[in-house]
């Protein structure tokens, strides 16, 4: 989400898209999509949708406090699924998504589970399947696709698969606190801090640890991570395969990594949080009455502290 414009972008995969085809093809089916809505009254006044869908995962990411023409991007997968080009999004009511743009900000080499913008000029993402963190240094301006810089996939000794500090196991979400990258791992049940060179950062437990250990259970899966302005971390998880609403929970951790509070019943796949601690979730429940299948969004407003 982007607070200055009140816009939210989200990606999903779904069938039931009516006559919407796969990009560059005539047939349809279960496809990867992304779109944009306005977060206040009349959300569809800034609705941006794709004319076609992708066979490979596509994503979208906004800088939370950036201006309308700031660092806001979507990932357009190449037809072979071997490249994912980073394209600009203008957060207004009129500018559509521009596909097949000859200019790009960079290229990622794999489908990413989660993506975030680092305010110092990077875009970062994680792959659950390969246990890797990819970091792209943004160029000053978009460049020709053929010369677009490639993100660096860190593995083996840095941010590859493993349990020790600096390695990852099934990373599912990435968030940013100031210029530090936070990665949520469902395999290791922890949050880990990195700099933009994938080196561990000692930012937890009074500067003595680069990781925060979370509850570990065979039936508990971690889904998403968000960070608000003061560094409080919001961790979304589900137990028992998420079969019941009460299996979902939202934990809020202090900037040092201590559990502050827990809310159950937040049945969602993804979340974002603004500086006022409003939480926005991307739900499994679909929007009723539409011609095409798409997920619903919810806003969770924090309670006012008792006097």
C-alpha cells in the first residue's frame, strides 16, 4: 500500500476470469493477475486491472510513503518464466498498467513469494521454493530491457538454505525497517535481519541478535510479515492448515522481537500496515457478485487504548 495516494496493489491467481485471455494467447484458465484499488470511499475510482493474465507468477509492490510517481512497481514475467521484469506503476486514477514496456528497472531470475522496496534504492524479494533472497540495486532511471540490471540471488554462504544465521529455510515474506531487510521464514520459524548485501544485521535483543525466534510447531505455518513506522512487527500465521477462522492469528512484536499482543481470527493470506497501525489484509474470501473471480480486502482498525 501507499499512504500518500491511498492506493493498494495486490496480486493473486484465480480462474473464472470470463473472456480474459492469457497474455499473447487466445485461451484462458487459472492465471496470475494483479490490480490496484483506492483505499477510501469509492475504491473503484482508481481501479487498475490487467487486460490479460500470466501463466507465471506476477507481483506488485509500492513504497509506503512515496509520491505517486515514486518507487512503485509490478513484475511482468517473460513468456518462458525465466525472467521477471520490473516495471513502473503510476499511482493515479487514470494511468493503466503498461505491459511489454521496452524500458525496465531491472530483472529478477525467479518467481518471488514476497517483495519490498528499500528506501535507499533497492527492491528485494524472497523465493520459498529456492530458499533465496534476491536484491536488485535500482538504476537512476528505467533502461532498455536488454540492458536491465539483474538482481543478485544470494545463496550458499549467504541467504541460501539452512538453519544457521545468514541462511534461510522456506522464506515466505520480506519487509523493510528503515534500510534493513526483514525476512520471515516458515521453515525456521523466525524473523531474520539483513543489510542490502545480505549480511546479518544485529538489530534485535538490544543489538545482540540478527534473528527473532517465533513459536515452532509442526502444524503452524507463517504467512506474512509487515512493519509499521516505529518498528513494531506484525506476523500473520495459520495452524491446522487454516481450516477454521480461529486457526489464523496476528501477532504484534516489539522492535526488539518480544511478543506484545495476539489477535485470532484474522483469516487472510497477506497483510500490510500503515504508520497509523491500520492493517489491510488480502483475504481468501472472494468478492461476491462480480463477473470475474478476485479476492476481497479488509481493513482492521486498532482499538483506542483505555484511559
